[in-house]
C-alpha cells in the first residue's frame, strides 16, 4: 500500500471552512492510499512545527509528501516542508492553490526554483495556474478541484427571483462589501431583493461588512449565517436563485464549482482563474472587479430571460460533471503510481 503524508490547513475543527486537505485526503483513502495528516494547530508557528515534525516522524513510512501550497505567508510553510522532504529523500508534490500565485512567483524567484524544480510534480488545480507556472518555467500538470457530483442535486429554477447567495470567507481580498453594493443596486429594481452571506470571518471583514450594510440601509435585507456544513449550505441553496462571487483575487473556488453543480446561475468577477472556470455568457457571467453595476445588470438579465438562465445552468452542470471525483481520481492514480 502506498503511504502519503499530507500537509495543509486542517482547521475545520477550529471553526474554519474545510480545506482541500480535508476533502482530497479522505478521497485518496477511499481508493486505497494510507494517509497521514499534519496541519491541525491553530497557531501558525505551532502548525509549522507540527508539519515539520511529521515529516521527520514519517520519513521512513511514506512514499510521498503532498503539500497544499498557497501564495500568502503559508508559501513558506510549503517551502520549508519541501526542503525537509529533500533532506530525507521523500518525493514531494506541491498542490497549487490561490489566485495570487503569479505574484509569489515574481516576488520569491529563488525560493520558487528550490521548491518547484525539485518536486516529483507540481499539481495545478486549474488551467489558470498551469499557465502561470509554465510561463515561469516550471513543469506543471492539471488535476482539477473536484466534487462528488452525486451529493449535489441539480435544482432547476423555473422563474428566478432576486434572491442572491454568496458563499466565501469574510476576507478583504474576497471583497464582501461589493455584495452590499449589488444588493443596493438590485433594490432599485426589485423591492423584494435579498442577500444571504455564508462563511466565517477571517480578518474582521464581517464587522466592516455589517457596518457598511447598515450605512447603506440594507442590513434588514441581508441574512448572515456564519460557517455552515457542506450539507447545510447545499440545503440552503434551494432557497436562493442566483450565486455571486465578488472576489478581487481568486483561482478556482470550490464554492463556485458547487453552485454550478446545484443549478445556481453564477455571476462572478473576472479575476485570476475564473475565466478558466466560467465561459462568459455560456455557463455563467463575468464582470470586472468591484463593478457592482455590471453585476446588477447581469442579474437583471438572468431574471428577465428564463430561457437564457436555463441554458446557462444546464451548460454549467454539464461542465462540472467533468470534475466529478470518479473522473478526477484516475489522474491521481496515474501520478501516484
């Protein structure tokens, strides 16, 4: 049996949204791999110590080290983990995430060369990241973020209403305030417009969001749920008709993949890897960052044109079916064997 040490942010027990490690790890276990995990400590320094200690502990027990790799300060966790893997002759595979990875490649060229040139493979979760890494000179393969499509029932909305859903962490780079501006714009045309915000607060943005919504006098039209389990937000999604994504920096958000699978038409900002996931006007809509007016217009178009909304949601579901775990798992088997 092939054994793997998987390093990432495994923090859902601390009140955070489940990371990729908590989805992909168990999926790999179901197809026969033995997985050890590291990354459960909340304190970043303790979490780094946990990760590096795990590499030392399991150095003679594992065949591979998987490393969730992001562009923020967590990049250095991945860098040190890769260094330790080389020290103990463990084959390691960075799994690339984050819409701002291009900036990291430019900012830390020497560190990126050390990490990405000596890996067994660099796995991009989107075509966007593959493009960014190939342009930087690093060989990269694509294994998409995936979902178990059987757990996402397609719900056909015959007549759309201005019931808007947003699912993401409250964090400045995800620009939650734009959702307030979208709601404010919609209320000029639809007195029954409403907005639901799902996700935990990561950097104090939730308080700023509430203050801003109060100033705009739309707080009474907004529901804030905090973090929900996957099943809870899937159930909640049937009460809403349009999904919006307001981010300024992004890669390929699983929440958008899930929304497309569930039959929610998506209107997103056109940043990072989003145009690699959404084909504008065919399986969703893309607007420029922080352009609430443009997002309002696309929402109005979806509400007014039932045939268009039906076509978009059906196209989106068909696309996401290609990201089902049953198809993606063959790529992981090919790499790890």
